[in-house]
C-alpha cells in the first residue's frame, strides 16, 4: 500500500494580519458613517430653532404677499418649523 502524503497548510501571517487590519479599518469606517448619519442637529429646542432660522434664511426670493410669520414647534419625537404669510383679513 502506498502512503498518502499529508499536505501541510502554510499560514501566511503577513496576509492574515493585512486582512485583519483591512477588516478593522472598514468596520471603523462603517461605524463612523452610521454615527454621522444619525447625528442629531437639534437635540434641544434652541438647537432646533437655530437650525430652522438658518433654513429660512437660505430660501431664495422675497415674500410677495402679507407679513412673514414663523411657527416653530419642538417635540422630542417630531419637530415642525413653518414659514407662512399673514394677511390683515
């Protein structure tokens, strides 16, 4: 009977370390991306008011009718800011 030779598996430590480092870099990048997407720009009422004021200032053009009015309602779950004309009638 012929003896079968066992093949020894060579472990390439350099490749293994490189793969682990690349995996860690990708993982950290994904975590940072998720963190930046979930960033609350307004965690407080004053922060939301600042955000709404900057947004209203960025709207081009002038209001043609009525006096400009703003309504800002802050809630933890959902916040609403609206700008609308007010008429005398």
